[in-house]
């Protein structure tokens, strides 16, 4: 009985660990094919760009380990190679028609591909390859194709999951489902670790999503591989528009044709000695795909590219799609260029050179710009802004700005921009998991200690704005301290910075501080400071009593602030925000919600709405306008948000602030604002990056001089080219081929703002003008050194968005009209495919679809519509 149990146990272990085998004296003749097709996910395989390689493959046993029967050396030889198109095309469009394998691959590559190689096969796993070594080593492409053939032998005869490194794709989690005569191998491609690391945009809203799958079905007959079929797909799409997507389809097939009499296995103790006895020119190579360096024949130089697109990058062209399209073309050239080449195209390409984010481009731009001089301020600030918008900044870039800030800078404005942008880089590096690298730690310490290290008001504001960009958890106490400062500018920056934090970081102590400011428990604050504090309270999981106290304050606030807070509460209820349920609960109490409290009049307002709602992205806007009791503008705040993939992007914030204008119209300032200096300025936050604020005027004398010289022309806040989407990766396919993925999105933007003030007509007008053009292009290329194929998808658009506020204060109550207009704009989608042979034969196809998106005036509240009618009736 015991003997039977032991025998059964031995048989069980054998069934679990035994692997497939190849018999001695046999030659297994297979047909093999591998193909790669590139297209859109919805495209038919008949229209794929790509190629197919077919051949015969002979496999025979060289040696079997006498102690471990499942450890075998196999000889593999490829022959009768054919190369053809992956898609079904007419003879005219088929560049492979009439071409032999030798004319496509070349004689040397074909000979190398058909040269036999040896594989160490253990328990069904490919452990290592042995490839013949010659004076001229085999090209990487040929070695990769051989790796693809060897990958077809990967299997195990029992079900389960495990990490495998014995595959051309890299180290991956693999799941096996085994039955008697079939093995299904599912590779979880999202777990794969490869030698080539790419990069992607830090914001998911602007980023690229991918979905991959790989399945191999192997059929066995008496332990011999009868057939193996692989289908591997990779789909990549732009998160903001999933229709802009590409698909890589890779297929492999290995089918047994017949078995013939083959060579006799050789004797030997171990694999290494056997291989050496076979041929001392055999060398071992790993199973992972090698990087293939392809040379571009006839490709334009950086200077050639610059000359071709120069006219399309003029300042007057920045609102046209041709500007960002040319910008992306230049970007590809810049990423391949050396420092000396880049220096020849400066200063015109500051935005593009910085956006390239290579060591050569950074070295070139830093050598070119002289920050110790006041000349060239525009180029210096363009460089800094491009750093702030960097898609994948490095520690070196942050270190460069740190050294720059510690050196001599000729302009105070540039000094401020440098420190502010360092905060943006700090945040992006922390999001990448590099929060503890030495340079980041130094900059963190500098920014956290910065506000207390100086008594110069402008420098304190500079550090607070940098902390607003950095969003460090450690920065919350610093910002909370300056939120209660006696300087109004510090209050506003600190509180608006806290508004950008995750509500979980707004501690009970910080909320108490915000309530003290809003309710003026310790001292009097300016209206815009109190309004900002109320915004943070309402967006930070407020308690029942906090909401109730805010509602009870309405009716006891300055006249215009009463109206602003009332509009804010109504806006929260309209949009069904997180706290709207709590607000409704509080409003059941008639003390909090009654006619007297909710019938307050005024011109201030807060309104939110949808700009666009699609399956991929939701775009919302809000407009907050706060006036003083005299009718002059106190604060205008416009925000645009994008939401996609459960992520939020603060796309745009333009804030215009004014104070101390009551003396111009002989009006009485509101409480707490009697001694404010005359001031007006604009601050912009673009794609989560706070920029340096711009001042229209400061001081009464400056106000008067600019009032009499005011032309009405807007003041530029930011103008240039921004790299929004930037995704690069290499996908190693199991077939041994490599797919290179590049998705880039370029934005040409021009944001300006202005303020007109007429004592004669007793009218003021503020305007925020946003003009831009967006181009997003994604391409996937499989480029060997003998054939290349690619697909490119993309879309482009041009748009204008204007926000204008007109105030007539000739009588009270004064008239206020807000307008937010979107002009009719074009939208184009494109797709192109191409195949190319070394002989110069090329196939290409292009398709596009154009449409016009109607313009519109975004709806605001009903009161505003009625007010605008009165304003324009009087103007008429």
C-alpha cells in the first residue's frame, strides 16, 4: 500500500513539473509567420499599414541533460523567407509586390537571418540563445526576429501564474491555462518591465491611456508542439479625445508541417560545454529585445526644418493651427540635435528648445541666455514659462533654476518668475516620486523658509506664489500663517493657494483660521480676502455649523458682499456640488433661509456652468465678480476646469483685482478698505501653473498718468507655445519587433487683459482675451533597418474666448454686464498611414474630416442678461 502511494506521488510530481520535449533523431519542420499591422482601433485589418514575414523553421534536438531530461538544447534554423504587406492592397499600392526577401532585407541580413542558432529550452522555458558570432556581428533587428521565433516555444504544462523573463517582451506576469493537449498563455502586458523607459505627461487629463493584451494558444500532440498562435494588441488613445487612437496588432503563427529523420544528439555534461564543442563562434545573448538604431537617410537637419517652418511661427500666427503643428515638427528635430546645432537656431526657438527637455537643449538655452542683463527679458521669461509647463522635468532642470536664482539676475521680474516656476517643477518631480532627491529637498527647504527670510513685500509674495505652485503638504502651516497677515496681498495669495490643496490637507486648525478671517473675529479684512476664505471653507468638507454660520452672515456683510455670498450659495445648489446636500439641510432652518436674507440686491455674482460635455472630458467654467459698494471692480475671477479619467485639471484662471478707485468718483470706501493704495493688476494660472502677476497700475500718480495715456489695448499676460501632451514609449513585441509610440500636443496661446476707465462716461470695462490653437498628433512606428511602417492620428482646432465686464456707475444701483463669448471655430481630424522600403518605394494614404463648431455666448444668470439689455440700450 505504502509502495503504491509513493509511486502515485512520484507520478503526480512528474505530471506537474514535466515539460515538453523534442525527440532524438527527428527534424521538425514548421511554417512560421509574423506580422504587424498598424491602424485606428476601429479600422479594418484590410487597411492596416505594416508587413508580414513568412518562412520555414526547422527545429531539432542537439543535446539533452542526462540528469534533467527536460533541459534541452535545440537547433533552430529559418529558411525560405518572404516579406509582404500586412494589408490587402491593389498591385499599384503594394510596395512589396515583385520584391524578393533578398532585395528587401539585403544579402547580409538575409544570410544572418537564415543562419542557425541554438536555444536552451528547460521545462518549456527559453533560458538563453546562442547565436553564431562573426566578425560583423548580426544586426540587432535579425537577433530580435530570432528571439521572436524562440518566444513561440515558451510554455509550461501546468496551470498557474508566474513572473517570466524568458520572453522578447521583457519581465512580465504570465498566466497559464493547461489542459491535456492545449496550453493557453496569457501575458499581462501592463506588468511588463523592459529595458527602455519612456515618459508621459504628469496630468492624466492631458495624457495618453493604453490597453494591451497578449494570448498564445499552443496545441500539443504526444508532447510535441503541433501549432502555436499568438495575438498581441496595444491600443493607445488621447484621454481628452479617445477617437484620436492607434492600434498595434501583432500576430505570430508556428505550424508543424512534417517530421523527418534528423541529426543525432551529442553527448555532454552541461549546455555550455556542448555549445562550445559545436562551434566556438557561438555566443550567448539575452532573450529581451535589443534597441535598434536606425539611420534616417535624407532626413532634414534642424536648420532645414527651422527654415521650412519659420514663417509659421511668427507672433501674428500664434492663433493659427499651423503654429503648434510647426512647433511639434521642430520638437522632434530638436530632440535629436546636438548642443552646437541648437545654438544655431536660437533665439527664435526658446519655447521649442526648452520643451525638448534633453540635456543638449537645456545646456544650449542656458549658455545662450544671459540673466545678469536686463536685455532680453521676453526670451528669459519665455524660457522660464516653458520650464514650468515641462511635461517630464528632470532634477537637472530644477538644479539649473536653483543656481540661477542664487546668482545675479538683472531683472526683478525674472527673479520672481524663476522662483515661482521652481515651485511648479518641484510639484511635478514630487508627483513622479522624486520628492526626496537632493535638489528637490534643497528647493523645498528654500521655499518653505522663504517668506520668513525677507521683509521685502514683493519677495514674500514671490515665495507664497511658489508655494502655491508646489502644493507641498508642509506648506499648509506657512500659508495659514500668512493668510492672517496684516498685508492684504499676502492674505489673498495664501488663501487662494490653500484653495488648490486636497481638502484632506485642510486641517481643523486651518479651517478655524479661515472662519476667523471670514467672520472677522480678530480684525477687519478686505472683502476679497473674506470671499476667498469662504470659498475654501465651502470646498473643504464643511461642518453643519460652518455652513450655517456662513448663511447667517448674509445680511450682515457689506452690501455687495451680501450679494456675492448669496450668488455663491445659489451656484453651489445649482451645480449639485459635494456640499450642496449640507447647504439644503441647513436651509430647512427658517432662521438661516428666509426672504430677508435671500432677497439682497447688488451687482456682484458667482456663476458656474458647462463649456463642453463629451464622453471623454467634461469642461466647466465659473465666473466670480465682486464689486465695492461704490460700483468699482474689486475682483473678477474666471476659472476653466477639465475633468477626465477621474482627474481634474485647472486649465485656466485669470483674476483681475482692483482697489482704491473710490477717490476717482468721490465715493466712500467699504469698511476696512479706507487706506488702500490705488492698484489694478491681473494674475493668471495656466494648466496648473501659477504665472507671475502683471500690474496695470500702482499708486494714484501711476493711475492718473496711465488713465490719460490709456489706449485701451490689452496687456499681454502670456504668449507662446506650450507642450501640453508628451508621451513616448517603446513597445517590445513578442515577435521581436519594436513599436515606437509618440503622442504630442502643442498649444499656441495668447492671453491678454485690459482695463478701461472713463470718468466722462462714468464707465469701466475689463476684458480677458484668450486666443489659441491646439494640435495633437499621435503616431506609432515599427521601424526596422529594412522596412518601416507607421500610422498617425490627430486633431487640431483654433478658438477664441473673450470675457468682458462693463460697469456703468452714473447712477445707483449701477449697471453691470458680463459677456463670455466663444467664436465659431474649425475642428479637423486626421489619419495617415505609410510604409517604406530601403529602395525608396513608399506607400502613403491620408484622410481628414473638417467641421465648424458654432460659436456661442455662454449663459450666465438671468439678472446678468437683464442688466446687459439695459447697458446696451443706453449705449445705443
